C-alpha cells in the first residue's frame, strides 16, 4: 500500500527547503518583491480614462440618436423600430459601466 505519511513528509521538506535563504546553500532564495508600477503606467491610466469617457459619450450620443429616430418614425407614421435600438443602447451602456467598475475594482 501507499504510505501517505512519506508523501506528506516529502512535501513538507520541499516547502521548508524552498523557504530557506539562498546563502545557506539549500534554499531557493526567493526574494521579497515590492510591487512597482511599470514604465509609462500613468500614461496608460490616462488613456484608459479617456477611453472610458469616449465610451460614455458614445452611449449618450447613441441614446439621443435612437430617441430622435423614434420621434421621426412616429411623426412619419411608419413602423416604429427604434425602441429596440434604444434597448440595445441601454444594454450596451450597462456593459460599459460594468466593465469600468470591474477594471476600477481590479486596479485598486
């Protein structure tokens, strides 16, 4: 039969050796790494902020356009299909707002 205590001991020894500093001759010498922003990180954040505003403005413009088209269709007396487009624009705006919230949460 397989002796699980032997496997557990080998795993424990491996973890112990990996945690030893490199100077003792037996460890991996894993250094403490301090997080540091990559080069040009501030420029990427500015670009992301600008992209967010562009997405918000595009959603607002699409909503105004769909509303104006719906008014035009009603005034002309034809078939009104713009409420479907307005629903699609609102759904897109929800996706944009969700994506922005998720990215802001992940980067905080």
